[in-house]
C-alpha cells in the first residue's frame, strides 16, 4: 500500500490512492506528495437542471446527452481516474447501474482526466468494472456547465423532465444509500 502526504503533512494510506497511483504508471516504493486544492469557504453552485452535451466516449463513440435529457431519468457522475473518492464510489455506481439501468435510468460518467491519462482511465474503468459509458471532458467544460466551485466526485440524479432531484459532492461510505433512494424515486418499473 502507498503512503501519501496531504497538504498539511498528514500521512494517509488508502487502497483507492494505491489504485489511482498504479493506474497512472507509478510503482510501489516511490514517495508521493498529494496536493488537494480545497477552499472550504469557496461558494459552490450546482445546476438545478441537466444541461445537454455531446462528448466523445472512452470507447471511441460519441455520446449525446441531449438525446436523453428530458426524456428519461439519468445519473450523471463527474469523476477522474486519479480521484480516490471517485474510485471508492465506482463499485456502488456499477451495482446501481445493474439494478436501475434495466428500469430505464440512464447512467453516464464524465471523466475530467487529461488526454494523456486516458490509458490510466481505461485501466481504472476495467479494474472497477464500470459498465456504463465514460464520456471525456478533459477541459472540464461540461463540468463547469453543471457546477461552479464543486469537487469530484460530483453526482446528479435527474428525473425524466431533466430536473435535478439529487446532487452530491465527494463520497464517503454510506452515501450510496442516499443515492439509491434518489435513483429509486425516479426509476420507472
């Protein structure tokens, strides 16, 4: 397991950090300094309605969220392969997709990984068993349309009219319970 040092020098060791560091081609035994850019007083503005977007998918195809928006319920997750909480949340999203995808809920993840990190993104997606589309937003333009001042992971649940019925920043164990309740409320049987 890796040991990393956060801004204040506090040492952390988490399997999610190890997965993120390994996915980016680093090796065990190296020292890493992780810098978190976090301003607790910074205002956050989150969208109250989904916004249409067209992005390339990691698979090479093109994804048009405008084809879904306002027509069916959706879960939109902004994340990155280097984000430890994102990696911790991913298996829960996969399970929710397996349960609610067949009930008509669209799942799309939007990665803000830089283009040079796409090989690591592919590895993380495979290792975490991501079964829904991964749209690529390396400049963070789509993220900026949906949120200002927010950190990732950032998850939105939209109803079939395109209204945001639930949004959540970051991830801690247990958050998936609230997320599932929101998804259940918009899923059609």
